[in-house]
C-alpha cells in the first residue's frame, strides 16, 4: 500500500505537542537510554519499537483499566491500548530526530462483521535520508499476533481482510486523529473507552 503524508511538511513529523510530548524528561531519558545501546537510526528505531511493543503491555492483555493517551504517561504507567502505545513510539522516534507519524486501520472486533468495527493505531517511520514511509505495529504480541520491525516487508499485528469491511487507511498523520484522541481523553476507564472508540475514520 502506498502511504501518503497527511501534512506535506516533513518537519511536522518531528514536532512535539500535548500527545507526542517528546520534550518530556521521561521521554528524553528513555530515548537516550535506548540510543546509547544502539547508536544508529535503524537500530534505534528497532529498539524503540521493541521497547514499546514488549515492555509496555496492551491494557486489554494486562487487564489494566487505566486510560493513558499522552506519550509520557504511557511510558510512566507502562500501560496503553494500541493508539496510546503508538503515541509513545512516535515520541521516542521523534526524540532522536527520526520522522514518525500515526496510521490507522479499521478492524473487526471479533471474527466477523457482526461484532462491529474499531479503529486500530499504527506507526509510520521514515529513517533520515529515506524516501519512503514504513508501517510498524507496537500493539504488543500474544498468541496469534506476531508484529515485527521490518521496513521492507511489513509485518503488522492484523493484516486487513477487506471482505470483512476492514480498511487500511493510507494517510500518515503528523498528529493524533481527533476522533481517536477524543475517545481517549474523555474515557474514565478502559470499558468506557471501548464504548467510545470510533468505528471508522
């Protein structure tokens, strides 16, 4: 799939805001620690991806009812759904000067369309000097889910199934989508968040 920048200015994909707060001391400290163990952009991006994927549990897997949405909060609470974990990974990448953005999928909640749909969050990364965006999925692996860091042949948690109404959205967003962010910000706990999450963009 051909990914397209929602914002034509590449500098927008290095910016900090209330969600991707990569100037926060905890984000900086985490990024510096990961960088010191790697030393080049590709190795760092892979290490940051694996850190968010493996060290921060997806709250649906862990049973954590808290809702985190700001990157620094995801890192401090070690908790978040796919959308929040994507915010954390984008912040870690931008903290070391690697352009990164947010991507989305529309997936079924269960095995078929009768269970409804939900918007799933991903990350797009473009290494400095690179010509193309690549998607990665820091959701967190579990039985049946094996997402990996591969910039040539993407290996996401959930390849879409168009026959079930699932969609890969091609846009790479510089900031969190308003619909997903509204659900995260306005939900007191994860059960409420599940009810509020958008079913499409």
